[in-house]
């Protein structure tokens, strides 16, 4: 077996059959990503390999820093070509890091380039890729077509105007692009300057004054309605852990007023306010049949010197060791008691908590929606082979893998769609090996049908996005 040949990661003949017959041709529904809607609206043409591949990629920056590359070649003022060359020099040192797989899979799938990227091949790869980017086959919209994307969901603040989503929908573009509602800023009453500036943005977006808590709730509901009108069926929250403190409306109103008057919330008040709003958001989602996503466990911006120098989301976040389960269980239980528990996807960044998450979701399933509460795919530091396998094993042992809604890119890069292929190969290898060992029946149709559902059909049915209802997967 050669590196990155057609049987990459597929160690058995059964795994190869499962992948090539059942997984490979399934379309993609990328239900959580951070792609800029503007790029899709304007069908961005990327000027060079840096723009499409390295711009904003903190995975690569972390590897380059570990290889003692100067910061100017990561986030600094070096030219695009210089930054690419610095990355190319780093790539040979990423052996056994998932970046080595992803790098070469992306070069192969986007540009047909099979060379290993290093200092010797960098110039040729830069020139060949840039020449292809000058055509019409790798614009933002062409890439979505190339990878058989039927729909994707971006990540959007309630105060965003969504003008690019409106424009995409009006353009007649055949691939559905939906917003997803991410109101993290609403919770940040402990960060006065940023929170009050965000309140002013929300006032403008909702066309109202926000002088008290009720006005805030009304404005958020109004924006929730607007997102729904544009096809949004998902919300998302990026949290250290799920806040679930006792908090009355009266207490939340007082915390709100203090923050508007210039008094930052204490740590305990922040938790109370966030807990109150999270229950409110859960009720909004449940009423409209949305799916709520909770991304839990990131410990962010731990290097304060680099935060001050280059800002957040630049590669200085890590896996948190937070107490997750008690608060999360209380949150789910509170919504369940109110009859307002929406469909939900729980993403865990610390693999030590995998079994706890996988077992917890089983406490809140029920009639009506198969797999109503999902243990989400491995994300961020865990969206690599071992992390994917750990998540699949925990889910399989505690729940129903057959109802899993599968992979997503969670990416800001148009070069990330091979992540779906990577996941599918890992899934097929895992199940194919178990068939070979006699741990699963030698019924390729049975197991292959489950794989096909995990790749596409489950998420299509689960989310029920407006233009995809009743749509069957292309074979």
C-alpha cells in the first residue's frame, strides 16, 4: 500500500469495499463551519496558495512555532510566498501529526499534486497551484460543487446583518448556504467594553433600544426569527463548560442593569446571567425545532503575551480540564422539565470525558427523533484519526452509532473538505476490521447502509433544512 493511494487508511479488503462502495460517493452536508459567507456570495477567486490554504490557519501556525519559525512567517508581515515557503520547510517535521496527512490529501484533491511538500518541491508546488487558482475551477463556489456539497451552515452572530446570506439565496446558487445562530457575546457581562459595544450592534440589527433585560430578550428573539426566515435551523455556543447556576429573571435583570451602568459582573454573576440566557436560548430553539450545538472544553488564549501581540484565535488555545458533566446534566434536565429540550449536539474537546458525554446523552433520548441528543464528532484537537476513533468507540459502546450524524469541517478554510473523506476512511477502516475479525456480521449491505447514513442521510433527516427535506443522497 502506497502513501495516499486509493486505499489510504483502509487496512483490510472489507474496509476498502465499504469505503469505495458506500462512503466515497456520498455528498457532503457541512452543518458546522466558519467559512465567510462573503466569499461564497462573491465567489471569491484566491490569488495564490497562501490565500486559500494558509490564511488564518492556526493549526499550521502552531506547527511552525514548534519548529522555531519566526512569528512574522505565521501572523506577521512576511509576504504570502515567504509564509508558504516557511510552511513547506516545516512540513517534513510534521510526520505523524495529522497535518502531514491533511496537507498532502489537500494538495492531491484540489490540485492533483502528488509530490511530498518540502523545501525542494515548494517552488514547483507554489507555481502549479497558483496557475490552477487563476482559472475558474477553484473559486469558492466551484470548490463546493467539486466536493458535492449539498448544503453548509456558517457561524453567525445575532448582530450580523446576514446580507451575504440574502444575496446567496437570491442568486439562485444551487448549494444551500444557511446561517447558524451563535450568541456567545450575549453572555459576556463580565467584559464590559466588549459586551456594551455588542449590545449597541444588536440594537442596530434588531432596530430597537435595549434598556433592560426584557428588551434584550425581545431583541434576541427578533433576530432568532430573522435567522429562521433565512433557513437557519441550528444554534451554536462555544463555552468552557455549560453554565447551569440557579438564576431568577429578577437576578438576571439586575446583573444586566449593572453591566449597562458600567459595573462588570463578578464571576458568580456571570455564571448566573449566562445560565439564565442559556435556558432562554434553549426555549427559543425548541419552539422552532432547531438543533442546539454546544462546543465545550476549550481553554482559550492561555499565552497572554501572544494574545496581546497577535490577538485571539491565532493558535494559543488548548484542551481544558473543566468539570463538565454535572452542569451539563443540570442544563439538559432543566430544559427537559420545561418540555423545552431541543435536538442537541454535544462536542467534547477533552477525550477524558468521552464516555461521560456518550453515556449522558442516553439519559435524554426519547420518542419522535432518533438520536435526539448527539455526541458530536471529534473536533479541533480531536478531528484526527485517533480522536475520531475514540469518539466513535465511546458512542458505539454507550449509544447508537447507527444514528450518528457524522462529520463536519468546523473550518474557516475552503481547503478543508477532504476532512470528510478522512473521517469516512477512518470509519470504514474501523468497521471493516471488525467484520474481518468476526466482531460484526459479514453483511456488507447492513454495515454499508449504516455507513451511508452516517455520511449523509442521518444529518439530512435530523436537521430537516428547508430545501433538503425529502432530498435523497446522490449515488
